[in-house]
C-alpha cells in the first residue's frame, strides 16, 4: 500500500473520529440547513443551547479536521461546511437524506 493511500485513510479515520460526538453532528446539521450562509459561534451557541466555550471547542475540532470552513468578517468569525472536503459533503448529504426520510414518515 502506498503512503498516499495510508495518509488518506488516516485522514478519513480522523474525520470520522472528530464527528463521533452528538453535539458535532448537531452543529453539522445546523450549518448544512443554512446552506451557504455561515453562522457565528454566538449564533450556533444560542441555537443549540450550548455555552460559548463548549461551542468553540467543538468548532475547533471540526475545523482542525477540515470539516468546517471559516471566514472572518470584521470582529466576527463565520463558520460553514467545508464544501471542498468530500467527507463533509458526504455527511451533509446523508443528514439531509435522513431528514427527508423522517419528514416523509411523519406525513
């Protein structure tokens, strides 16, 4: 096995481990619902009922694994899904499909 394949597999495993927390799944779902409109730490915190340190810690882990992108505008940092990361796109698509299935079952 070549070293590039091993590195890719390690990156995927790291991303999966980073997403192995319910709060991070909730953050991913929230940001996915917002499509291309990023959210600040404060907006995410208020929406999910988390503390600021808790929110920042989860965002940092997701950012370190390139699951999230971020952009600074003035004094605010806006977070969104990293659409260039295939793992992020896959998870977002999966969550959207699950939500659609759940909505159809409720009808």
